C-alpha cells in the first residue's frame, strides 16, 4: 500500500471515530456512518485508488441512501462499484437501522442516480478506472447519512449547534486528505461542497471550482448532466475539449 493511501485510511478512521461521538436531535431520526459498517469496502477503495498524488479531487456533500450508504464508496452506485471499480465485500448494518431505508449492501436493488451519472461520465471519458484515477479522485465532505424517517436530510439542513462540530471534524479530515493527495484542483460536486472546501482548505495551494450536482432533484441536471459537467470542466481548463 502506498504512503498516500495509508494517510487516507488513517484520516478516514479518525473522522469515523469523531463523527460517531456527535449527537443529533429531531428532526433527525436515524444517522448512518458507512465508514463503520461498510469499512472494508471503503478501505479497499482507498487502497486501490488513493495511491499517489492526484491533479483533481471531486468532492461530494455526503453519502446517498442508495449509493455510499449501501457500498461505502462515494457516489457508490452498486453496478459501478461492483462492475467498473471492481470492489466488493461484506457490508454490515448501522447500529440503529431505519426500517424505511434498510442497508442491504450489494443486494440493494435501488439505483443511485447521482452515482450513475457521475461515474458514468468518468467511465465514458476514461474507459478504465486506472485511467481515471491516474489524475482524479472522488470523495465526500461528510461521511454521514441523515434521515427524517423516510426522508433524506442533507448536512446543510442541520442546525448550527449540530453542524459546527460536524464541520470541524469534516474540515480537519478534508485538509488531511488534500495534504496527502496534493491536488491542483478541488472541484465541488454542487455549490455547497465547493463552499465547504474553500473554507476548510484556506491557505493551501489549491484551486477551486464546481460542477453541477447530478441529483435528479435538479432540473438542470435532468436536462443533460454529463454535457453540462463536461463543459464546466473544459471551461475551467481541467479537461481538454
């Protein structure tokens, strides 16, 4: 294992311990930490694809209920994780499972549209994971999934008293990850992730940008996400035409 991957693994373990200790009150009904129950797959992701420096790090907000919540991989649509990234392994259960959003691991039959779109673009453009990860990496700012019963709650909706300690832990992890990978660019997948990155990484020699979030909740993303994101990356000078 490379020293870079080792640093990523150590940072992820530290983050997992820190966020596990944080309390969350109503309307949050359930909190999942895939760095706990899906650690083996996440660790394999870091070992296999977190080697050496990267030119570009794509940063998402937090896991989706049918993506990383099931597989432990950022934007981890099951078909992509299994068939393109070649990752698999046991996935356990969160300490307190939400009956409306069970963790079924690689047996989950639901698709994660954001992950299908994001990884689908990378697969189409680069062909192999090795070609993509030679210069790129994908991570999430926050490792936790929040639910209000059956509804997914994103971390930007948390009250300040809960958000501040969570952001402190996530900021420290992000700095450790970026110091290990030494990228030229950090690209927020959506405006919120870009904002958190610029705050957390102030003073580091890194450039910031963002791409449209691939969520099906975004009308703009539904009008052709892959061409729009490609155009944004080309305009930033990250990808060639």
